């Protein structure tokens, strides 16, 4: 027998849906369910579950007919039970995506849990838990923009991620120390669904590397291997420290185009791509440039950093009308945004940093900071 609308899941199952957190992200009150796994999912994740249809079969909670047996199965399972079963041994460093993350991370999280059962069998975690990873990734050329296959080695023992221009080369083309390493999935910017942006510090300036692999699992394994290496490094560097997990990798606070002028404020404004990476505001001529044209440290209000809407009255040479002035102990930086909405978003991002007291290690970053005009 089918269930009546508008409460097709029955009282018991409806209650469990309201109480249970969405199993594969953080969207609230999901209206889809896998009736073979016994979990409730959001509409976006329901599409990803269809990719593993041999394991997970989904229905709309509100629109599809439900048999009594299916309702009983959902009521006796649910998200908490599935979490206890399929997430028993998730490594502390493993990235748990939310509904705001890119499709690749969410799909591989679902496949890792239900298809590969990586968090039930620890030996299946070796690709990202072993402390060493070697393989080939497609890397974007710094000058010509072409993607070429490059041998990459991540070694916790060496404390570095290395890549080689030639497969038989003895010396790496670049050596990226784990303590300054970051990785962030950027499929839209890179133009590849599995595109990963890797950054590290070279002479206290940020260097970008853009890579991808055609196999989604490979790319997410690399990402979590980097997180594992960072976690083990931080455990040694800061013994007894709590809250290390948020420091393993970080997404950018905000990215987008603004116009800027030079230090004398007499030059014409130029359009640049800006990336807010924690307290580092970097600007590039092109979003995929290897190096920033300049970097600005954004400190706290206690240290004389101020964010103001608009530009000084005498300012000339700008095209976009929505200005922002950032006052630092050394100088004023003038920016303009194309829309008022963009201006408000950037202002909120800057203000959040200015309102946040600086940590001891951030004073060290500020002291060594070099702004390239």
C-alpha cells in the first residue's frame, strides 16, 4: 500500500527526519531519502546517490509512494544509525564536506562511505593515511597555461610536497614545505571539475600551483593526504594544541575583481583579481597567475587597521563607483567595486578580520610581510 500525501513518510519516520541531521551534508530538513541505506538526504545529494544506484536508491519523501515496509525500514534506521555504521573510523584529518562544498568533495564523501566503506575498513584509508604519496597530476604551466603531466611526491618524512618536470628527474622543480602548504578545490576558476589550487610560501610570497586528475577519487585522496601531512606536522609543532583540524586546509574568505591604484594614489585604477586568504589580501592580473602582483596584510583594529566605505574626496582615475579604503599603519589602500553588493561583501570580509584580535603567530607574519608595490 502507498502512503497518503501530504505525510507520506508516516509520523515515526517524519519525526526521525526532523530530528536527524542530513547524512551527507548540512542542509536542514531534507526531503529525499535513500530507502536502501535508510538515510535522509537533500535534493543535491540525492542526485549524487543516484550515481551509486547499485547501493543507494532514492525517493522523494513528499511526492513518491512509500510502502509500509519502506517506512518501517526508514524508522528503524535513520541518519544517526547510518553515521554510527558508515562513519565509525573517519580519520580526524579527513575533510567532511557540507552542502556548500563542490560536487567532487560531496560525491567522493558519499562513495567513500557507502560504496568503498573506507571508514569501516581502516586499511582502505592507506592512499591518504600512509604518510607518503606518489603519482602523476596534470599541472598548469606557469607561462603558457597548458596542463602537462607532472610526477608529484608528498612525503611527511621530508616535510614537503615536490613535483618534477621530467619523470626521470633527480631534483624536483619545486619543493613545497608542508608547514606553509594549503589546498583548495577551485573547479570553476581552473576550468576542470577536479581542479585543485595548491599554495605555499616562497620567500614569504604566495606561489600558486593548479593541478587536476581525471579520476575524482585520486584528486580527493591527494587533498586528504595533504591534510594528513599537515595534521601530523602541526601535532609535532604545537604539542597539546587543540582545534588543529580547521588549520589543515582553508578556503578563501573571498575572491573576485576589484580596481586598485598605486601607493601615491595618482595612478589610474587597474582591474585586478583579489584573493583574501586569511589575513593575506593578494592581487593578481589573472586569477590563474602563479604569483601575486602584491600582497597586503590585514591586521586588527587594535593595531591601527581600519576599513572605510568610499574613497578620499580628491581621488581620481577610477571607473567603478563603489569604493573601499583600508588604512594600515604604513599607508592607505584604495579599491573600487563594480556593484554595491560586491562592495558590501568585501567590506564584511575585511571588517571580520579587523574585528578579530591578532594571534601571536600573526604578529610574526606581519613583521616579515613584504608588500610589493
